[in-house]
């Protein structure tokens, strides 16, 4: 029997280490599977409505780098779409483009990019649009039919292109990318702090309970009143501490020169508090059922580190390979960042990030539900263990 236990432990260790290495290797290799972001959410403003403008849009559609999800009626509506985060890139074809080209006068196609997202997305969008326009310029110089533009590979381009691209970035891409870094790295710290504070609270309750009930082996076997306070108190402490530290850095110290109103402040606090509760509910469930601190530390590491790498902050989601992107959807950090950036950077209301907040709530409900189930099982185990010493005492007295 002992040999089977040894074999089982070895197999469990092999499985655990293999899973950890799979995550690590996929982080290193999977993130760079694609050489650039693909299917960038794009809006188009066609003010020309000509054969030439339709040809430009068709060439954009056939490119794997763009995904035309919106059609804007004018420049202002395009700006609103980018401000809300509905699209990351916009292309505006001005009026009389075809007419100007026929008269051999140059025309500038306007590329409008969201500067608050990862710069690799906006830069790639502008770069590929320039390549498309270069191809069209070469074919126009060859007097090709407008309907056939884009069918011949681009081997050279005209010295004086008739069509060119003028790029425009909303919200300075360099400054605002720096503004986004603190919430992102704060999310990494929030994961660690949130999970550890709950873990310490449960371990402390287990230590106190063990003095009165030495037969207890798992935290879930403690009386419920000893298990409720660690979750509530730790949530209040961590949420308040992170919110205070966040706004001291952003407002009092004013490192990133960010302007916001009181509504943005309270919306940000709400998102921070919900994310803290999400991570603590996960840690709470683990602490109730796992006593070994080394195993808990390993599991927390497997949650925290991959979550940050797959969050879409360092490497955009559009650039992640299929499996890393799929794995990233299981971690709450991604939804925290997706909820925080529109509200904090774009000053959008919480209603705009309802889907992300609902996903975080789903995590909370699932793990709190599992924790309640664990506590119920623990109470049954405790009552069973309490009866054993009583039976032994009766036998001793009879003897």
C-alpha cells in the first residue's frame, strides 16, 4: 500500500510540474507566435462614395490586419467611436478623392488611431495602411482600372504618390501608454496582496482554532464564525489601501498628469474593489482546502504570473496566439484591465464595461459558492471527528 502512495505522489508532482512548464513555455513562445496584431477593430468614413473609395475599402477588408466593425458618417462620429473604445483605428476617405486623382492632384487619406492602447496596435495599423496605399499608387501610375486596384503585387511606387496617408493619434500615445502602466502593474500587485492577505487571515484563524480543537486538519473544519471575518476584513483592508495608494500617486503626487472628475474616481474604486474581491474569493477557496503553504504558494504563482503575461497589456490580445489568448480569458486580471482602461483613461461610465464587470462577478459567485460548499463539508468532518474522542473515552472507562 505504501508503494502505491509513493507512486501516486510522484505522478501528481509530474502532472503539476508539467502543467507549470506548459504555461511557462506557452508564455515564452505563444506570445510571439504572430509577428503583429491582427484583426484590428476598424471604422471607415467614406465621404467620397466613388469606385476609388470602394476599392480602397475593399483592399482594407481583404487584409488580415483589419476588421471593419463600424461605419462612421463623419469625422466627429469616428472620434466618438475611438473615445468609447468601440474601435482602435479609423480610416477617413475625403470628399472628391476620385475627382482629384483624375485631375492628378494629390489626396491624403486620414488614418486615425487610438493612442491609449498598446502602441504596437496603432503603429501596425498605420504601417499596413501605408503599404496598401503605396500599392494603389503604383497601380494608378500604371493606369489600371479602378476596379482592379490591389490585384497586382507592389514592387515599386510612384515617386510622387497621388494618394498618401496622414496619421492622427488621439490621446498622446506615449504619455497615455505610461498612464496605463500604473493601473496594469497595480493589478499585478493587487493579485498578490489580495490573495496573501486572505491566506494569512485563514492561517491565523486555523492556528487559533487548533489550540481549542487539535483534531482539526483543514481550515474548512473551523466554525463558520471564525471563517467569515478573515474574508470581510481583508477585503476592506486591501480595497481601501490600494484605492488610497492609487489616488495619492495619481492625484497628490500627479506623476502622470492625469485629469479626472469625482465620478471617474468612484468608478475606479468600484472596479478596484470588485477585482480585489474576485482574487480574494479564489484565495479563500484555496486556503480553506489546502493546508500545505508550499502548495498554496505554488498555486498562487501559477495564477499571478501567467495572468499578467496573458492579460493583453505587455503583448496585445490581437498578437497572442490562440491558446495563450484562450488561457488569458480564464484570469480575472484581463477583465479588470479591460474595465479600468475605458473608465480611467477614456472617462467612460461603468455601463460601458458591464460585460467585464459581470465576468468578474461570475468569478466571485463561483468561488464563494465553492467556498460555502467546502465549509459545509468541513462542518460535517468536524462533527465526525468530535465524536471519535468521545467514543474512545467511553471504552477507556469501561475497561
